[in-house]
């Protein structure tokens, strides 16, 4: 399509979130007139297709669930509906933790009795006050349902070589016990009426320093555990359909992990895919690593399982902060000097929008945020590891603040549905970041992000049809093209 030839007008709906104040606001396309004939074109090519989408969502943590229980019933329901309702963000892929994590109220394990090799004392009682009610309320609010996967931060200290919550390795004599732990978890949660879609094997197997709950694996150790213990145990117990995602840490380390996990048919058998985090950099997506991981296992999942605004106490009712490059992360202060270049100050909205677009354009099929709800301090967190979340609450005054990050997440989760397929875009506008996916109903969602401060105008083209669109500086748009065959 030539950008100076007028085609038939493409009918679209445009939803916009911006630094100027729009929050998933429906806006209009530009009228077609002589002045816009020479605009740059973003062309959609549905004939060229990439990965199918698994989903978008966030994590159920004990901290978030505890806070919801501190709010009025009206505000609790408001938040659940905002995340899971059809008129809200409509989350479709979610995570939770097995045993405690840093965003728990205390350190605990479902296997509290030392040397209980058969886990006869296994119990999820700790989850019944807060975590399980939150998940069940989300299920009730979700018309389409969502996939739930669980991640352990650590086994109980008695199973580890350092007998401690932090660091150390799983003792080989407990490999079968730890595999049984996963099976017991499925049984216990499904007895509560909560289906479990799958697992990551271990949150951050490289560890996180001497900080919060962790347990170390090398790629070889994790692959051995999955090949010879976890996979066969789930299969033997009738849970062979549960998804197993390996790795579950930053993207820069992907190559060494997928080379071992997917070395051959035997090593690959029980791995359904790879889990990744974004904490290696505040701006770099690592497209080469993502492409390598996809090419190594093209028929496996590649899912972003955690990302958040870390090392920050969240701004309270200050939308402007989320659009300014003032935030820092752990690496800004603590990374070795030669790696600090990866940890520049950043605008939180930019980090989320850029990362999700970059991931979708490099074979990632799912993207899961970290905590859904935190307080004004960025907790509760027993380690005082404060972070941001899309929804911040003050339980003392029963106030709820939907930050711009909530609307940023919804631009993807609400409009790009499970089993949508990422499609090709020909973007001649270098200042704009773009991705697109065709939904199962035939509609196409195009996400366009203008992180600069200058207003832009462009044509969106599909076949012989096009429409002129204005996107102001610091603006995120999701453009819906209805099914063209109807």
C-alpha cells in the first residue's frame, strides 16, 4: 500500500492510556483528508504468523491476599473485578508461590516436619486464610477462566544442604520427596476447587544473594530433577498433563539453560517450556537470547513469569511519577560497575510497555506481572524488599489506587486473548513501538507505544484499507480492528 494513495477507510476502535490522563479511554481516529496523505505507515500482515498467546496476568501472593482481606468488601470486590472481570483487565495467566516467599507474612513450608520423607504431614493450612480465598474469588469473577501455575522459592530447610531458608541446594536424598511435594500440592489445591495448570521448577535457581527464600540449581541439576524425579512422579500420580517450565530467572542466562534442558529428546521430555524474568536490565529485552531460546525449542512455551518495579517504594496517587524516568532497580545501586549500564533510571510505564511489546515480537507467549496488590510501603514483605504493584492500597483508610501500571497491563491482557496469534507488522515509524495479534474471534489487536514526548501521526493499514491515527507523546494505544470477514 502506498502511503500517498487513499484506500478504503479501515474501521477501528482505539483505547488510550497517556501521561496526559487517559486511562483506557476510547478515542477517535483522524479524519481522512489531504493533510495526512503522506504519513508513515504501520502495516498489518496477518498472513505472516508467529507464536500463539498463552495469556497475561499477575501473581497471587500472600501479601496481596492479606491486604485484600484488610479492605472493605466493596473495595475487595472492586479490585478482584478490575483484574478478572470481563469489563476489567480480564487476566488469563497467573502465578502463585508454593511455601513462603519474600511477599509472605512469614517463612513457612507445607512440609513442616523434618525427615517426613513421605510427606504424611503435608498441609496447605497456611494458605487457607488469605491466598486460597483470593484465588477462588478471582475464579468466580473470571468468565473465561485463567491458567494458574505455581513456583517454589525453596524447599523446607530440612531438605537442604545448608538447613536454611535462604540459599543452599536440595539434598539428592530428598529429590523424590520434593517431587512428591509437587504432586501433593496439586491434590491439595484441586481438593479446594482450584485447578493447577502447571509449575515452574524453582524461582530464580541462581539465587538472590543472602536475601529471601531461595534454593540453587545448576541447569544440569534441574534437568536431572525433572527428567528422573518430578516428571515421572507427576505422570505416575495422574498429573502428567501439568505444565513444567524450567529455568525461571533472567533472560541473559537463557542460552546455558536451554542448551541443557533441550539438549536431546530425553532431557526435553518433561519440560514444556522455559520461564524468564526481566531483572537483568531496566530497558534491554535481550531479543537475541529470546530468539535463541525459541529456536532451541520452537514448540515449547516461552513465558515471562515475573517482572515488577523493584527497589522502589511505590508512589501513592501520583500518576505522573509512573511516566517519569526517576525509578531505580536493584542493579542501579548493587550491580558491579561494569554491568551498571544495564540499570539506567526508567519510567515505570515505559518499562512495562516496552518489555511486553519486545517480548511479543521475540516469541514470548505469556507475560505475568508480580504482586497484584501492595500497600503504600510496597509490602508487606518480611524481608522489607519493597516493590511496586499495579494496585496500591491503604488498608488503614480503605483506599485503593489504580496506578498507570494497571492500565498498561490491561492494554495487553484485556485485548490480546489466549490462543491469539502474533502477526507481522511492517512499521516504518522508528519512534513508535508496535506489536499485533489476531484473536480467536478474528479481531486484531495492535498495540502502539509512543514513549517520546513528541506527538505523532501515522496510517494503520490492513490490505487495501487504512486509517489515520494520532498518538500523543507518552501514550499507549491498543487499536482493535474488528473481524474483516463479518
